């Protein structure tokens, strides 16, 4: 009986936890979250006129102008709520990561909010020989020289290693992208990959560690850009 009683208690607790998890795609929950997120970031929520149903939060972090984008992607079966962090940077460096080709298959991720970038990346070169910190990934870039310099920066590699995801199936992904004038961080809509939008709904202060990483990455890029410009 004691064991049965414990099982019932566990089921009830799990049920309460499940019920307490917010539906991140629901408009009411999103509005509440964005308002609280803006207060945390000491920023301002503004509707995104070019993307109906989407919003942006403009804020400053460690002296850097940053943007949090809350976007609804229209899917075939359901809409998906996605988040992106943007940090404006100087220069024209373009960089995105894909999983390294396995046999004849490769899984890559289309950067939904910047579709032009996806098309451009298809036409530029791939850097496939990467340090062990980025094992399992390939880099697409328009500037091999600058990427080679970045790969020598231990701090830069350490930061990327913190962001790298490897799921239970062995699929590798990297949420960081750089495109003309911006450093971008994808915030995954669901699943175990990080950073995760649901995690920010339940623990919004978790965004701070990613903001710090973004700033450090941007400062490394800026330092190298000035060195070789």
C-alpha cells in the first residue's frame, strides 16, 4: 500500500508540473512573457510591423545595443513560436554552422527569420577542418582568412563549445550565426537543445548567460576586425 501511495503522489506532482508549464505559442502567455522579459532586460516591447503577430524588445546589455525577436513561423500543421537574439556588429563577415556530412546526408537548419542568409550561404565556401571543440560541425563563410584567425582564439572556441548542442541521436547543432551587420543566436522552440524558449518562460534570468556570451563573441570579432582591417 505504501508503494501504491507513493506512486499516486508522484503522478499527482508530475501532473501539476505539466499543467504549470506554459504554452509558449499561446498569445496571452507570449504577451505576459514579453512584458516580463522586457522589464528584466530593461527594454521596450514593440510590435514588428513587417511580421504580423511578432514583436521585438530593444535593450542594452554591457553597453551593447541588442534586440530580442519573438517570431511566429507559419507551419503546415501548426505555428511555431521562435526567439532570436541579435547584436549589431561591424563588418561583412558571414558565418553559419551545419552538421558535418555523414555518408551522403547532411542536416542543416534554415535561419527562418533571415531567409536571404540561407540562400547566400548556399553559394559560399565551406570550412570543414575545425578544432576539436567544434567536432561534428562545418562552417559556411565568405571570409576564410578571418575564420582561420577566429579558430586560433581559445576564448572564442570555448564560448562556441558552451553553445554547441549534441542530442541523444548524435545530431550536432550550433545556434550562433553571423551575417552582414549582425551576430545572431537562435533560441530553439522546443526539445532539449539550448538555448530553449520554454526554459526562458520558466526561468527568464537564464538569458543573462547567453547575453554575456554574445557580448564576448562580438568583442573578439571586433578586436580581430580592427587588427586586420
